[in-house]
C-alpha cells in the first residue's frame, strides 16, 4: 500500500505525514514516478492473439485455463481458437504408438539412437530412445500407461527434430477407435471385456481378476521372505 502525504494539512497531520514519508521514502517516490509515467502513455491497443489449446481432451486443466482466459478476454483482441487435440487423435491406453519423423539423411547405422521422446511423469520426466531407420526416416515406439492428455517433445542433436512437440488424448476404452494407420491384429486376438461394470477404477476388465489380488500379493510377500532367510 502506498500512502501519499496530503497537501495543506494541519501541523499535526503534517508531522504524521512526514514520518510516513521518511519510513516509506522509496515506495512513495516509486509511486509518484509510476503515476507520472503512466499519465504520459496513451491507452494501449489490445494485443491481437490466436489461441492454441488442448481443450476437448481428458485434462481438466485445459478447461480451467480456457475459463481463465475468458475472464480476461476484455484485455485482448482474440482472432481465433485452434484446438490441438480432438477425438480423432484419441488412442487407447497400453496401445503401441509408433511415431515417424522426417529428417535429414545422416551417415549413422540404421539402428542408432539419435533422438529422445520426453514425457512428463509425476514430478519427473521419462525419456525414451528413438532410432534412425535410414532413408530420412526416424521412428520411436511408446506405450501410454493411463488415460490423460499426453504431452511429449523430442530432443536431439539433429536440429530438424529437436524441440518438436505435440499432444494426444489417451482414453480407457480398449481396443480404442480404429485408425487407417493401425497395424492389423490378425484373425484371433484377446482383450479385456469392455463392460463398464467390470472396471476396477480406471482399469478395464480389472474386476475379472480382482478376486485373486490378495492371494497374489500374499504369495509375493512369501517369496520375498525367502530372501531374508
């Protein structure tokens, strides 16, 4: 709080004001300077902005950020809104995602690690290796472990790949939506039942094996006890 001494005060009031001035000299001078400079500046033109958002995924932070923006929308000239994820980007958790990147032709073995995929994990960051396949093709495989809006970025000494980033929506419904780039599963394959009544929290089909959880954990503890002997 900045207290500016009033003009034309009585003697007692002046003494009080001077005391505050001495204790808060820097603050008051700073306030005077700010007022003086601000009075000379014209009213600024609203910045023109284009909004890029992940809204529409499973992360509530994106919805909260949009509400936050709209509360301050009077300060900006919003030119447009671009959603960087959509239902068409949705994949099922535990799917094998294969990323292919176009890069420069380099003289290294075709199985060389030459870039990394970084994915936030709690308070840390997981790094997964990517490989050069030859013929300007770089690839990496990644398996998401939970439903979320997955944000990732690539790091590499190769400038064309370094700092590329994106996001994708991961949901709990296996085998998920079909995509034209899917690998064929074959005539016979198995998955957990999709009945929502069989979910154990967010784990599809989890209740079908839940009845054995205690026995499995007890057996696991027993085997650990063997190591102590």
